[in-house]
């Protein structure tokens, strides 16, 4: 089967620890932009390196993005005994009290170590840092995944994590733009509706994203913001994309959706993908469906072209930015955070 000459604007998952013949044929036909891996795909460093190599072989040996959610704490796909323990995001501010500078240095060091671990197995993109600002009484899906309760502190610590990842040649994907922290439901299972005013959102939720708007990639939220669009979640709302993400926040990097399989979205996955593209996002994420569902998404995904392609080119420049660092010093900072929050 001939390989596609264009790169499809989608990120896909795979079923197991190695690619099936059907998955290889799919990759060769549709040439998706990237692959995302989960715990089900990560058995050992050697196995995972074979998997990421096989993916890149199938898409023409280009330096394609391989994604993971390696935030730390509850959301850590690579775990002991093969990989290091990482603290939850909230541990940095909690461990150092009011000393935000020390907390930021520790967060940056942990991110730099994470980047080294990811690169060793062929992963070059991490869906972190999470920039959501938690609100009192909100759903626990964010919880200790948030770096702090204050928007300014979230921005400071998120910037440190992004810096550490990029110094290790790993592309950070900020999430969940324009904010998931007020949601009273988990978008994996329900559609959250946020009724805060524009003034409230501007003063808090949007602040970290605006501060980090120059970063190269972001993931949207499946959350309705009634102040802007009462009829559609941000991920499929052109109004939110244009007026908030590209407008008020000023983000002009590569914009990708959260997973299309999440129950916050209605309709079939192909219709969901079409809605994401119609809203103005550059790439869709289809990671939990079977091969048949993924093919239906690929059939409606356009090739990366125009401004989306330019954003992709800017984003992948991070892969070439790997810098040396003092491993022992970074490990000492990480150990200190883990000890302080034990």
C-alpha cells in the first residue's frame, strides 16, 4: 500500500504493546501527524522504544510526534519499576510553602528529568503542563493535577515545567485551554458547563494561558462556557476559538482537541472530528477508539497545510533544542520534593 504524501491532521492511539498488521496498514495509508501512548502500550523501556520506532517507520521515518500524558501523580503513564516516580503538580507549591522560586526550580528539574526519560524511549511530546486554575467545589478530575490555587502561581510553575521539557527536546502541550478548573463534571463522562462571567474568567482562568501564550502547542477543553457560547463546548466552538483562544488569550500555536472519545461530546467520532476542525483547531486527538472508528476520523481529517502546517513546523523545532544538564542536581531537587510531600 502506497504511503500518503501528506501528513494527516490527527493523532492516534494503538491497542497494545506492538503494532498490529492492521495498524501498520492504517498508518501507511493515512500518515497521521502523531501517535499517543497510554499505560496499555508501556511495558518496558525496550518494548516502548520498539513501538515508537515501528510507528515512525510506518509513517516514513520522519521525526513524527509521539505523545504521552506524563504529568506526575495520578496522571503518569510511565511508572515504577521501569520509570521514576513523579509528584503530582500540587506537590511543588505545597512542598515549599510560599517559596515559589524554589518550587519552580524543582518543577523545572523534574520536567527536565522527565524529558530525558521520554526521549530515551522515543517520546518527544508531553501533554503538560496543565494550566487549569481550580475553583472551590469543582470536580476532582483536576484536583492535585493543578499546580496551585492562584492563577499567577499556576502560570509561574507551568512555565517552569514547560522550560524543563523544552530544554530536554520535548514539546510541551499546555492544557486544557481556555480552562477546566471551574468544571463541576469530568468531561471524560459528562459535559461540564461553566457559568462564570467573562470578567471572572478573564481575571483568573485565562491568566495562565495568556502568560504562556507563546508556547507552541495547546489542547482544548471539552467544557461549555456560557459567557461565550452556551451551545457548544470550547473544543468545537468557533466563537471560543476565535474570540478567546486566538483572541483574548492570544495563543497562536498549534491547537489540538482533547480526546474525541470523551463523553462530553455528542454524535459519532467522525462528526466530532469534523466539528473540531470547523471550530478552528489544527489537529484532532483520537486515542481510545478501535481501528474502524479511527479510520472514520482519518477519513475526515484534512492534511496539515497552510497555517496549521506552519504552526506544526514551529512546534517541532523544539525537538532540536535538547541541552545538557546536571542529572545529579536535578535528581536531588526531585528527591527533595518527594520527601517534603511524603
